[in-house]
């Protein structure tokens, strides 16, 4: 994918449902595939994500009109942060005894991920988006409950011990909802590189 394909006219038309995220490499995704299949069989009351859809969200933008989205893209291009290492940790949930979301946390890389999320938040606010009220909690969503008020989660196998990887870019995705799982389409990649002296 070209690094800078998006121009202001590229987002014309209906609002784009979008988010900015870090994506694990294909080797990590392949290792997660078997684990997600086992979890899907044990907990069918949850919608388990497709392995290729696993990501670490830095900022969910919501449905954004063309002008502010083009502004976000322009400002994201100016962010300078060095690449950093990420390693996945254990399972976690949101929602207590009847969780609504199952996720993997980070065993390492939390601080640079939070710094990158803060820079992304700054770009979004500067482009005219409403500030994000929720604190940043770095995680990779694995499943969501099919029930409105959460589902009972059976005991799941421990998360696999995956190799760490280096985040070298962040990605702006379009998220399309339909009858099946969400479809995430990369719109632009923003390379991570240190500030030039």
C-alpha cells in the first residue's frame, strides 16, 4: 500500500467510520488463529474476531465527514515517534462477571503505545474532532458478547506466548459494518520514525 495515498478529495461523500491502530505482523496473526478457533468453540456466545482483524486501537474516530478526516490524515503524517517493541500479555475482559469484551493486554510496549495514542488524540482534536473522554487502555479485542448485557465466559485456555514484534507504522482503517463481522480496510499507513535532529 502506498504510504500517502489519501488526499482531501479522497474522503468526499458519506462520512467514513474510521479508527487508527497498530496491527500485528502476519506471523503473530497466524499464531493467534488456532487459539481463536479453540476459544470460539468454547465460548460460542461471543463473536470472535477474524485473526486478520486483530489490532490495537490508538483512537476510534467514529463516523467522520470528509473535511475533518482529511485534516486528521494531514496531521497524522506529521507525527514523529520512533518504532517500538510490543509483546502481547494475558487475557482480560470488560464487564465483570458477564463480560461484554474479551481482550489481550500488552506485556511490554504500553508506554510508547500510550505516547503514540496521545499524539494521535492531539491530531484528532486539532482537526476538529471531539476529545476522547475514555482513558487509553491498550489492548487487542478478541471477542464481543452476542448478548446486550454481556455473557457468561467459560474458562478459556491461557493466551499463547507470542513472539514480540516491532511496530513500524500506524494505520488509518475504514470500518464497515454489515450482517457479518466488521470489515477493516486500510486507508493509509503512517510510518513511525524518530524526530529528525
